[in-house]
C-alpha cells in the first residue's frame, strides 16, 4: 500500500518535562518519511503549561485539549481530530497511516518509516528502558528476563500504546480506541486480530521509554514495572 499521509497521536497528561524530547524525536522521524506527517498531541486535563509548547515544533504539530483524564479517550480524540484533518485532502482512509506513542517516549529516526513501509495493516513494536538508575538491579533482571521470554510464532508478544501503528481504514473498521483508563492498546489489538487484519510484530521497531513507576494509566507500563520491584526487594534475585 502506498500511503499518502501519516498521522501520529500522542496523549499527554502533565508531561511538560517529557514532551520536548518526545517531540524533537518525532519531528525527526516525520522528516524521514516521504509523505506529509501531522503530529497531534492530545493534552488531557493538563495544568502544567503544556499548551505553551504550541508553535515551538512547527506547523505540523497540533495541540488538542480535552478533559477526559482517560488515556483511551485521549487517543481516540486525537484520531478523531486526525480524520477531520486528513479529510481536507483525502477522503480515502486506506491512504492514511496512523501511529501512536506516549509523551514520555522517544522514537528512533526510522520509527515511522518502518511502519509505513510495512506490508501489514498493523505494526506493533517493543520498548527499551531509558534509564535504570532508580530500579533495583534484581528488578531490572527480572523485568528483562520476562520481557525477552514473551515470544510468539509470529514475533514478539508485546502490545505497547507507546509503539504501534495501523492503517486508518483498519482502525475505523474495528471502532478505534475505547475510552479505557488502562489496556486500551491491548483492547484495540484484540479487535484487529478478531477482524483478521495482518499484524507485523516487529521486534526491531523499538522506542525508548521512561522507567517511572508511577504512570498515567492505573494498570499501564509503569505499574507493570513497579510490580517487579517488591519481589526483587524481598530478596529474590
């Protein structure tokens, strides 16, 4: 499929300390793609002056404000905005590629290229931790062992809202992101699978994310990382 446009949605709730690095990397990744790319940051109930970032990263970065306090609803709002944005130029969803990441995440320069050049309808990547300094060594080993062991016959077995993309047509056909406070990414992928869409579980498509243990989603990645720590502190190596 030859895509004619790409859109990236980034939900953010009081992420002013992370957003500049996230957006710098995203602008670079967008510049590596041969089609126009719009970057949509959904500011969800932000009171940390994130809106002041408007205009700092170019006209292709859009800030959308919502008051959902819900990561699934925020991602959904971003893609609804994207559909309206793309409709000005394109009426065919099959010509648009969607991607999403998180505000505390930094993508590689080829992040979007790998997605739009895939023959799949959905691309799922992996994450790597930016800094382990605040995580006990035993917890880090436990996390890495569990992460590496999660394999499937068709690739890795992970689903991260911080690293995924999909054809807009596939996204709207399954109903898009649900307004879930956690696991909105897993829910969407289950519907992609049920609908029979081609999924590329690319373990070379990696993004760098924070090692924080208090995240925005109650049962998200930060919660999973935190769950490794008590067991390690209990003396299990």
